[in-house]
C-alpha cells in the first residue's frame, strides 16, 4: 500500500450518536415491519451480539431466533 492510499474506516453510530462496535447489544426505538414477512419487530426489542456491515448505516443481528436481519442504525 502506498502512502497516498488510505483506507477509510467506517464508523457506525446509533440514533443517539453512540459508536457501535462488533458484539454490542442494541434496542429498537421504533416498531419495524420486516420486508417479505408479516412479522413486526416491536419497539424495545433487544438484539445481542450485533455484526457490523460495510455500510455505515446498517448492522446485522439476530432477533427472536431470526438470523441475518439487517437494520438501519437510525432505528437503534
């Protein structure tokens, strides 16, 4: 890697501006309907051990046994 090339580090923040890290627990701040499903994730639902994605506005988590749910950081 040359000195001219720099990698941008993606910093993901929740709706309150707190920096998120791999493995954090989060709580939903709004009811969310899952696309392609009749399931609604209720406000106050907790997800543990989140995984950060390549997008600064999205995280991946598991809620109520459903794996691979992608959430926008503005709702946590």
